[in-house]
């Protein structure tokens, strides 16, 4: 398949997904090792989930980011909702989401998300979004409305959000935290040295500060962050990021293999072995994270429902062991 072809989204009438990458030189796509190959989805439940997303006119990061776990997750009725449209204002070199000028926010989207969560019967839902640098609050109020709609439609569902960095959006974080999601996730994605090429629109310490501020505003909310491996990072850099996250009191770290979407995206430096991932997981646990998920196929929302149950149980066990009561919510 040519690099021109894979940059075109045929679901959207041939619109270029990555116009900012079109003139970049091609990076060869390496053959995937056996440990990260997955089967094509074919279960009836997979198609039922897909149809429900279509019927409710909802985007999912599962499709937009070409997640390798889509078959497994959708076959279990797990889907990560992607709100505020399908067009991102950032142009990260790893990401397969379309870049461009987004459309206006859809005022009916929160109710459609709530309806889909209720119909799927989800115990736990993950809600993410594109970056919306074009909005004064970065989409914070919309996140809050979606959280409220899910609570109204499915009161028993726990809510995990995966947000942008709200860079230069004063007051935005406070609006989202006040809506009280159960888990606040924001991915650092990679080590500081690689930000200029991998995540050029973001700032490492802004992302780190965002996670730290969530705990400052509401210590009861679980915080979570993730890294992609295989972009050229070194082991000491990964361990330093772990330390930075622990200083910010982040509860949960995920680590997975970066997979190159097209020849125009950042190249895979190498495929990290399962044994290396297991070693990183061991190191993360030794540093005090409540929950760790580190495998080649790990993604931010992979097994999020069972991980949340384990995360909650681990915190309760630690608090019981030290006779410490859970932190009270701080008013925002």
C-alpha cells in the first residue's frame, strides 16, 4: 500500500487524514514480531458494538487511532468514546487521528454518550477526546457535561477520562475535576528528550503539572498516565519518568509498544520484548504505583474496567494496612 493511500480516510470521502505529514519522507514500517500480532475481529458482539457506535453517531479512539485491541475490546462491549469530534488541532508524529480545523461542538453529544453507555451496560467507561486548542477552555466544560450525562443515564458506571493537556487554558482543569470522574488519565506518551519530534505541540512539564494539580484539587480521584515504548527512549529515561509520575502522586502507569500507523508517522526504533515490559512493570511496582499495566499490547484503556477494580482494591488495602482514611475531597 502506498504512503499516499494510507494517508487518505476513505470513510470520510477521501479526505486527507494527515495533511501536515504528506510531504515528510517515508519511514519504512517494520515487520511486527509474533508477540504483537492480533486476529481480525469477527465476533457478533464486535459488530453489535460497532453498530451501536454508528447508530449513536459516536466516534471512538479504538477506530480513529487504529488500536490493535479493537477486536478483543469490542467483542466484550468495551469501547473508548472520543468526544468533541474526530479532528485534532495537534499534529503529534505518532498519532493516527485526523489533523485539521475541528467543527463546532455538538450539544447533543453528551446525551448520546450517556445513552450508549447505558445500552452497552458498562460497569466502567473511558472517555477521551481530540485536542481542541481552538476552544477557550480546551473543551473542559464539554467534558464535564459528558460526565454528567453518563452519571444520569447510568448511575452505576464508573467514569475514566483521558484528557488533553489544557495548555494555556486557565481554569479548564478545575472545571473537569469538579465533575468528579473516578479516574483522571493524561498520557505523558514519551520521555522529555523526544517531545520536540514526537509531541511537538505539548510540553512535558505542563503534562506532569496537570496530573499533580488533579491530586491537589481532589486527592480522592485516581490519576493515571501512559508511555509508548519503542520510539528511541533509553531505560534511564523511562525510570526517570516513573519517578516524576510518583512525585506527582500518580496511581497508575501504563506502558505499551508504539506501532507506526503509516510511513509518514514516526518510525518504530525497535520492538520492546515482553520480558523487557515485565521488567519495567516490576520496576514501576517497586516505585509505589498502585496499578501497573506494561505489555506490548497495553493501551490507555485496555482492560480498563478490571484494572479499575484492582486499582480501587489496592488503595483500600494499603489504607487499611496503615489505618489511614481515604482523603477528603477538596472543594474547587
